[in-house]
């Protein structure tokens, strides 16, 4: 049997990987019973726990940071990204520690950040999806190399790896325009964050390049959860009973699915009445009726680039340059876009 990893213990114990990491590292938030169960399973499986010390293996720390938790959730996207990071660390023969920080729940989050800032490890991956530059600045004094993940942080001097969000918005909108749509709306997130901002920029760039106007009322900000986007879209439809756009680019699949549900409950057909493209290519796209066209984000590629870049930062002796890497995306065409025949 190969090396036992945290996910193996999590599956056996029927708990999350974060719970396993916390239990093995003696952190708060895990009941004594669950902690004991996890440790017993780890010992039975032969898991070799990384300990901090000069004679122990190096590790990368992945910090999953939540400002409000409306975006960074237990979704397929973040689960696959975390798994891909762990796999790449395993491939590079380095251990991974996972730390969850929630500003809205952890009263001692500043103390936790200070403790992390004082430690030395092979590097820190900061999942900054929900974070503004102000929150990222809390990690300004980290002693280890820091790489921002899933956010570009344009005004900060940090290495970063993220999907190409502008390209995503541009590709989706170009597909809708090439299918004959002229009045195209955009579904975005409330709260706003960097990834959404750049996807919106891609949408607007495509529209402008074809000299197509954008009605500001057709840019709709919704709560980025399945229930929230559905409820918010229902309210928007009630207050916007005029002629609607013939298509929408939704800035992620969760928003798209909530919108589809709201539209269909109003007897608005997809794609006959309104076409829609999402983003992330989650499995949920395949259970909508019709199946949802989307933008595919290469989670494995993002993880590989991030881990490799972090290790390069550790190994380089020369002055380190700042790289902000945007990984390309692709369009997945299914049945949710109607081709309008002139």
C-alpha cells in the first residue's frame, strides 16, 4: 500500500480532512472522542505524522481563509482543488498541513495568524478567494514564503496563482454573441470579490468589442449560494417584468443553477427563452435540465503550478521575482445555449 494520507484517514473516520488535520495536530474544534478515533485510525493505518522540528520532513501549509463563508464552502471546486494540492505535495515528497481560518467565527483568528507568521515551513498557500487586499495584508509578516491562491491581489507584491478570470468572462460572452444573442446579461456575486470583478471585465470587454450595449439593470448581483441565488433571482424577476435579456453569463455554476431554477419556476424556458453559461464545470451542471454550458477551470493545473512555484521560491538563491500566474480556461458547450438563426 502507498503512503497513507490525511484523506485516507478522513474517509475511514467519516470526517473532513480539516478535522483529521486538527485532531492530529492537537488543535481546538475537535471533540475528544473524535480526536481519539482519528488518532487510532491513523495509527492503525500506519500514518506518519509530520512534526515541526529540524529533523522532520518539511511541509507546506494550506490556509483556507473565510471572510464570510458564502463562497469558500464544501463544494466540488474547493474539494478538488485541495485534493489536487495534496496529490502534488505527495508527488514532490513533501507533507501538507491544512488550516481553516474563519473571520466570522474565530474570535482568536489574529492570534492564529500571528502564530503561523512566526513559523518556518516550506511555504504557505493562502486560499484568498474571499479576501480583499486588506485581509491578505494580515499575513504581511509571515516568515515563510507566501503564495496567494485563487486571487490575483493586483496591488500586492506576492506571488499568486489563479484561473484566468477575464478570459473566462470573455469566452462565455463570445460564445453567446456568436450564437446570435445581442442583449446579454451578467449574473455576479454579492458580495463582490476579485475573481468576480475580473470575470465581469471579460464580459464587458467582449460586449464592447462587438459594439453591444449593456443595460446596467442586466448586471444582477445575487447571493452566491444555491438557495440565495434562487431567492434573489426570484425577487429580481418580480421587479423586472419588462423584456429580459435573451442570455446570461453567470459567474459560477452555483449562481447559474439558482438562476435556472428561478427562471423555470416562472415558466421561462432554457434555452428557448433565455440561454445561460456558468463557470467552474461542476458536476451540478450535468443534473440541470438542460445540462449547463460552462467554463472549465483546470483545478489540477492550478494546484500543480502553485505547489511547484512555492517550492521554487524555497529553493532559489537569487533574488526572487514576483509572478502572478493566470491559468487558462476552456468553454464546455452543452444544451443551455440557443443558436439564434438570423
